C-alpha cells in the first residue's frame, strides 16, 4: 500500500474524549482497526477557544504521520451520501442542529438568521439599535 494511502484515512468515530478533545476512529476498510486517541483539529485554542467534536458514528478524515496509527490527527468530519449538507447555498455559513435550531449568515442578503426550537438565553447587557419588528420575517 502506498505511503499516501496510509497517511490520509477516512473512518468512523468510535469514541469521544471530551476532556482531551480527542477521538478514536475505526477504519472499516482496514479490518475495523481502531486508532489511538487522535487530537481533533479546531480553529483556535489560545485566547479564543473553539470546541466542537464529531459524534460517535460520524465520518471523519484523519492524517497520520506515516509511522502507524498512533501519531495522527482527526482533521474533521466529512459529508457523505448518507449524511448530506443541511443546505446547498454557497452564500450561507452557519451551524444547523439536529433539533431544527440553527444560526447562519446569508452573505448575499446580508442577514443573520437565528432559529431556536426552545428558549434563547442572553447573559449580559443587551443593546439594540434599529427597529424592532414582531412576527414573520423573510
């Protein structure tokens, strides 16, 4: 098998370690072998901190340093034929949750859209500039 095939692998998350921001990944194409704990790549970790881990069973792509399954990283989740993107509009950037809640920005319309299935909590001072409309909006 070529070195590049060993370096970049697609698998399914088999366990999540929230405290260390790591996952273990099973590789069905490699006799269901399971990786060591792999750090999950996130956008920021120093002053601004991001935290989002893939779910157990989620498709991920992993990068290994070429010396086996112990030294590697989970680069992130990938869509598949089963798990499709929530939208197909290149102008939208956001997060969609399984309960139907979502937050996204439409770059073309210059609108931030927030939908909460349940309550919304804001901790801190709230300053509003502009008009306040009630009811449906487009």
